[in-house]
């Protein structure tokens, strides 16, 4: 079959395409995050805290792969902006937990809306079937790579 490629060919083409695609999408993120009060690493931290609801500094550091000193600087900034609140539970005063604030949730939603608009614009040339096929492949890969099952697709979330 003409569409069959070796694993090596796939890997080479995939690396090239992902480099171009992620570079372009990150530049779009940079454009609207650069105009706002937070940068991309701060956005990653804010997003991870929102996903967890509340998380310890050590869990956050492990999940993002940031050194604790780097994470502390990022959280200092997010706290100063009123996007995150840090506190220690009564049961363990040595533990520090981070929780997103309503202001932080609004900022994430604003960034998410801008990102969605950029993706709609970027992938506008694909028809409905191509978009569905692309998402199915990405979701399958994400489930395998990230070790998660049942990742919710944007269409699943929006259809509620």
C-alpha cells in the first residue's frame, strides 16, 4: 500500500511536523500571553493547579518537572497577581497547598478562549470528518503516552 511507512519514516516526519505545529501554536500562545500578566510557564502552573483543584507544592513540582525554587518563584508571582492562594492545612502546617482563585479561573478561561479561536483559525481548512479523525488519533496517542483513559474531548465537553 502506498500509505504505509516505516516507524523510522513516521518518527522523522512526525518530529518535523510537530516542531512546525507546536512552534506556531506556541507563538500564538506567546502573543496573547505576552500581552497579559503571566507567561507560558506561569500559565502551565496555573492550569495544573486548576486541574487538581488544590495541590501540594511537591506534587506540583513533580508533575511539571520544575525545581522547587523555580516553582516557588512562579507561585510568588501568581499569588501576587491574586490568581493563586497558598495555605497550609491545619493537620500539617509544614505542607504548602496551592489553590486557584476565581480570578485565576477567569484568566484561564480567557486564555482558553483565545487559544480556541487561534485553533479554529489555524485548522479552518479541515472539514468536519478530517477534524474528527485528527482528534481521534491525538486522543488515542495522548491516552497511550500520558497513561490516561477517557480523556474528554472538546466536543464531549461542549455537547453537554
